[in-house]
């Protein structure tokens, strides 16, 4: 059977992005970028003090993975992707639980972050850590709550076109 006779007529216009969604997506991407810059500054400061990069391997891994993941998930919201909706609705509560655990164990986490730093800098690192975790936690919770009301913008629940349906 030839597919030359099949013509798919689609609209070139894209559904408009809700303004609240644009605000949350922008805030999330900005949070991820700021988090990456703060992590890079902490790593560079430790390196300037003589802490080897090998001793900072875990911090470097987290400085790459965590901000990249935050930016990626929120960029998907900017693009109004269904996968981003599902990622936030399913992964958001898990991320909130992880961030809550990070706040509960902040003493241990901050202790790892300040290893090799002068004592005078310890309160700054703890304050930055707590503010970062609270900021991402609040943003994620509010975003998930909003996404549960804005599912139509992502096409959740809408029937798929015939050519995208799976036939078993």
C-alpha cells in the first residue's frame, strides 16, 4: 500500500502559552541557571583555596546534573510539552520530598559543602543552600498545583489523531 495518497492537513498555528505557565517556566530556568552559577562559584572558590578537583568530584557532578535537570524540566514547560507536564506532575512530588529531606539533613549536607572552606564562610554557604532549596521547593510545589489545573493547555486527555494512535 502506498502512502502517497495520504495527506495530513494540520494547522501551522500553535496554541498560545498561558502567561502563568510562561512565568513559572521562566522562573524555573532562571533558578537553574543561578544554581549552576552558584555551584560553579563555590567549586572555583574551593579550587582557589587549594582543594583539588578530585576532592570535589561529587560536588562537580551535582553542579552539572541538578541545574541541568531543573532547566530541562522547566524548559519543557516553556515549550508546552506533554512530557514536561507528566514529568512535573509525577516527579514534582518526588522532588519536593527530596528537597524536604535536604532541609531536614541540611547540617550534614552543608558540612559536606563547607569542607575545606574558612569558618567565616560557613554561614554564607548554609544560608545560600537553605534559600536555594526553599526557592526550588516552593517553585516546584506551586508549579505542580498550577499544572493540575492547566492540563488542557498540554493536550492531556485530548484524543490523539488517528495516525498517532497505537494499534495492537
